[in-house]
C-alpha cells in the first residue's frame, strides 16, 4: 500500500485509532489490538506505517508462518524469549532433553508434571516484555545449543520507552502462530503492569471460533480492528501515488473489480496491467483479469481437489450467485445423490473454496470470494467454459439467466441469441431495470449479424447505461460511438452522455444537429428519444419555457405511458413549478402517480415531488419523497436519480436544521458519485457540505468542497448555481463580502428570466443582495431586489419573501430609514413564522438585532440577538453564534454564553480578550473594538461591523491605548496574537 507524506492511503482513521491506543498504553494501561482482514487488505502495511510514526518506541516483532505452526515456541524465539537453564537442569548434550527429540524447540519449555506446559514460557515472556517496556537489560537468554529461529532473534530497538511512551510488540499473522507462543504471550499480557501496546494481525482463518488465535484474542481482551476495502477515491490515490497513473472512471471501476478494494491486490493488478497493456491503456481501461496471485492460489487449491469436488466448484463458478448444490452438481454431471453432493461440497469447503449453508432444507453453495470465482472461470478452457454455459442455459430457471448463459456460450454472432437478448432488454426496460437492460443490449450489439442492428444496439446499450447512472461502463461505448458515421441517433447518444458529464455547449450542439438531421421518414421513437434528451438538457439549463415545450413534444411523440413519455412527465412538475405554476405542477404529479405503467420510474416521480415540495417550503413532504427516491442497491432504479435525490435531501435537511444529517447525506452522495463521475450533480452535493462546514468553522474543509464544486465556463447553469452558492457560503462565513459578489458573478451573468430567479428553487438572491449592501452599493442592491420582491409577493412565497425582506431592512437601515427598516424585519419574521426554517429565522433576527442596536435600542436588540444566538448555537453554527455574541457585547449585554464556540470560530467570541491584562477595565464596545482591530480590520471595517462611525472607533482606540500603555494598533495586534491560542490564529468568523 502506498504511503503519502508519511500517511497510508485511505487509512487515516485506523492510524488515528492506533495512536490513541498507544497513548492509553503509555498511561500505564497495557493494550492489545488485533488488525483483521483478508490477504491483501493491507494489515502489514498499516502496522509498518504505524511503527514508522513512532520511531523512538522500543519494539519487538514476530511473524507467524504456516510452515512453522507446529514448531512450539517458534514465535517466542523470534521475540528473543527462550527457556532459561536453572539449577535443576541436567548436563545432557545440547539440543537434547529427556522425552524429546534432538533439535526440537519445545524441549526446554517442559515444566514439572503438575504445571501447564506453557507456564515457564509465559513467565519468561512476562520478564522479556517488562524489560522491553522499562528499557532495562534483556532478562531472557538463549538456551545452550538452541537452534535459532530461521530469522534469528533480532535485538529490539533499545531506546527506552520513556515516561510518555509505550513499548510496541508486533505479532504478525497470528493465524499461523504456534499454540505455545500464544498461550505464553496471553499469560504474560494478562499480568503486565508496564506501558506496552501489543499489536497483532490476523487473517480470516484466525477468526474461526476455537482457533488458537481466536482463543488468544479472547483471553487478552483484544480490541478488534477490522480493515474495510479501500473506497474508489482512496484506490485512485493509491494508483497515483504508487504507479503514477491517473485512472479514468472506467479504469477505476475495473481496478475495483480486480482488487475488490484490497490495496495489496490493487498494487499487484496495477503492476501486471501496466506491464501487459502499457501505462496509457492501463490508465484509461484498467486491468482485464484478476491478479496473478489470486489465479495461482486458486489453481493450487483446485489441484488438491478430487475430480468431483473440482467439477462442483467450476459449476458453481459458472452459475454465479448462490445456486442450490444439487443444481450445480447436475450442471457438473456428477452423481446427484445427497451423499455424493455433500461429500464434494464438504471437500471444496475444507479447501476454502466454497461456502455452504442450508436454506429451507436446500443446500446452497457459493464460491467464497468473487475474485476466486473469476479465477475459477478464467482457468477453464474456452471449450469447457462454453459447454458449461450451454448446459446452464438449458436448465436456467429464468429468462434473464438463460440469456446470460447463452451469450456467454456464444463464440460468434448468432441472430437467434441476439433476438432473445433484444426481447430481454425490452422486458427489463419496461420494468425499469436499466442496468440489466444495458447488459442485454450490449450482448445483442455483439451478436447481431446485421451491421445496422449492431450499431443500433450499441447506441441503446450506452444510453441504458447512462440512464442507470453507470457512466464508467458507458465510457468505452461512447468512444466506439464517436467513430461511427454521423446520424441523429449517434448525436443523441453522445449528447446524453455529455449532459451527465456537464458539458452544456457540446450537448446543446449535438442535440440541435440530431433534431435537424432526422431523416424525413424517421420513426416517432427516434424523434421522441431526442426530445426526451432535450427535456433533460433544458432541465440542466434551468430553462423552464424550453423544458415545458420539449416535455409536450416528447409526450406527444411517444405517448404519455411510454418510457420517454413517463420520464418527460416526471420533469413536467419541476418545469411548471419553476415557472410559478404551482397548482398545475401538483396536478401533473398527482396524475402521473396514477399511471399503471410507472413501475420503477416512480423513483423519478418521487424526486420531482420532493424537489417541488422543497421549493415550496414543505420540508416534511420533501424529506419523505426524497428519501424514497434514494433507492437501495438491491432495488431497480437509476443511480443518477439517486444522486439528485441525495443533493436535494441534503438541502432539505440543511434548511430544516438537521445539519448532521445534511452533511452525512451530502457526503454519501459524493461517495456514490466518486466512481461514477456524474459532474452534472457534483456541485450541488458540495454546496451543502461546504456551507455546513463553513458555518461550523471548519474553514479548510469547507474551502476544499467549494473548490471541488467549481465549474468550467461551458458548464450547465445548475452547476454554476451549485458552485456559486458553495463559494458564496464559504466567503460569507469568513466575512469577505467582495468575495461573495465574485462567487455569484457567473449566476448574475446567466439569463435569469427563464426560471433561475423563480422563488424557492435557488435561494442565492438574498446572499448576493446582502453582499451588495455590505460593500456599500445600496442602489444596486435596491434595483436587484425590486423585481424579486414583486414576484415573491405575487406567488405568496413565504421563505423568499422573508429572506428578501431581511435584506430590504438592511438597505433601509443603511439609508437612515429606521422605522421602515424595523417594519421590514418584522414583516420578514411574520412571513417565516410557522415554517421549520431555523437557520433562516436566526439570520433574519441577527440582521434585525444589528439594526436595533444601531438605532440605540439596546434592550430590544439584546432580546432579538440572544434569540438569534441561541438558534445558531443549536445548529452548531459557531461562526454566526460568535458574531451574535460580538453584537451583544457591543450592546453591553454580552454573556459569554458561546465563548467556547467563539474560540472554535477563530477566537471571536466573548470572554477575556487575549493579550489584555485581566485587571484592565474596558467597556463592552471597547472589547469589541479590540477584537476587531487586533484581528486586522481597518477602522472603517470595524465601524461598519459595529454600526458606528469611524470617529467612534478612533475614540475607543484612543482610550484603549491609554489603558494599555501602548501607542499603536500594531502593539495591540501583537499583544492580542501573543495571548490567543495557535488554533485560533486564523479567524473563521469575519465581519458580517
């Protein structure tokens, strides 16, 4: 496994856990942890990386070996623990012992008859480990004439563990350790009273109940750290770090299939693939076969089986899944009596190749590992493989399985089999199983004898994969399609792919050409397919008039209950909603819900209804529908719809104040999308993650999400919207209002008359308008707000009315129209009353409280600001809570209730001012000035933040300098910096 900058790729959490256990051990509480996982998962690499992080720790290491398992005391010998000769020893020749054979390693450990066999070894181990941890001399010496372990007994690092560290004992491959060593080490560990961490690794064989390793783990109360396979992002990082390969999404999927996320196998597959294919092909396509070690291990296991057991394993490999053992035996041509089947299954199970279990009176079998199953099938000759698939097709219980085996058995184009694949694809499409339909279409594209049909099925297979959200599988087909002659269907398929990759200009140009180049005698199916893709293109462009027009066209051409018609109708409600036609949108979805042909396409309906409910402030309904649209992997559905549902559910959770759920949902969506690469939806997922993290003062992580959300100039408007709102949220959290304006500029330049500014769907307008106010451009803010306010009033959209009224209040206050400003804020609170929008409510109250304080109504301001602060604090919005506390200080009523939150947000909260003498007496406003000026603000910025004049700030500074005995702001800043914690050196809560 690769190590980057001293860290193991994808194992930061595990290393952190081990560090914590080492710390516990150092406190005088010995710890034992066992890292578990299959071969190739990276157990030894994790141990090596952990040891490298602690080079000064006294350490010993021993490794179990399958060949030395019967060598009693073998692992002890590697640790330098050997039997001591005492007064009772005889003068027998070295290497012999009564009752033992010459050269046996266990002779020296024989205790008196009344004692356990492991007791002397355990006592020696206790002495050895105690001496290691205490840094003293080695108390265990080799017996005279002892044959050393093959690797010798290396001397440990003799640097003392020290008062604040613990010694480390590594026991690798516990499943192969001898029983005596494990018993002795268990005895010793249970009696240790020194700082020591015992770190073991164990494969699946050691986890079996009753095995020596499992008994050892239970005896010492070991913590079990089970390593999971690497995810796609970590696997991509591994390929980049170790092999220097930047994998495409297709190659990443292939590597995941060849390694199952096991880093050791991934590195092996990368090396073999690069040697066989070359670096370029490997980076674009990925490995084509299982790693050689898996193939070799599987071949050895098969060679050790009887003919019948091997035939059973091969049949199970061909069938895949969990077939009945009797069905597999019949396919293998074996004696199908229960006794014969059980005997063959038992032999394969003992060899570690098959898992067997009884389900409702039927013995079910499966190859234990998917990579081994692939190796079993790959190891069959082409003739034997085809023959088995042909027989499997004959006994297949379903059409899907029959066609699968027929396709696998085919060695050349076959029109009859292609026809069966076509029929299966049609059935799967009707049921909404787009991935299964894609498999059948791809098979048909290779089996049809007519070139025209092969091309058509290739196009349809790519489109089905895209529809299922499987862009990596579609990528190689797209490359083939690009080489085909230009046609309407070719351009439509390429456009469909470009849409999901977020390439708006390319998709638009291809769709225009596809529509224009339709032959005069083209079927309605071709036209409806192009119209359906234009619906999606209009949706990604957030162009309501175009979306409604193309939806009508698609439904008219294909019929309301066709595949294209149903998918277009699922978009219709959003198109109507984004045009302000809310009642019609609800009616359209109610009508669609009654269609008997909906099937798995109900996922699209759920997404549409949930998104519409979110836009119309019905968060409960939105969460219900959007959760339903997130399909479990075992159910038919589309991953691309699932990703959109994650993005919108994250927004619903954020607006409803469930920020932990919002962040978890966004992260889950991003994890799903990492191997898929559906760039169209990525910025929307990053938006919520960036906003939550920014408001919780995790500025670095928030900025990473905002950077990842950034979209290219040719991206779709929905991508620009997500990217802009992510960047604006981060900039607003740090109080950088010019940066908010820059972040929103790509959206400002869009044609917003076609739905983007429709109330409820994209709430960016109040953030932008507030930034205009805070940068002093009141006229621009006023002009920007007026049409938006009118539209919100026209539609009676409450949350939009409230957000815009809050900004209007800021404008009026800045112009000195205090009474009108107060009325605007009261109107905002009235509009949002009763809506479960806690963050928006707190934002409005914060702006209202600022205005009240500026107007001199400090008591009223304190009440409003306290409510806002409590609302922010409940959400964990430490940045805004700290700002509220600053305002309360300026009003002379700060309580320090969120002091700890303010520290997390850059030290901006109430409490003792860093670097200021405790006895110095300052007013609340003077303390506020100290914090703002010392953090780097100019007098003008501080005045704007506190709603006072520049002269007032200068007056406060004069008094502050006199009280502190200083004469400049640089001295003030130096004293402030010297007194604040290092973690607060970077303010996260800037001016607001």
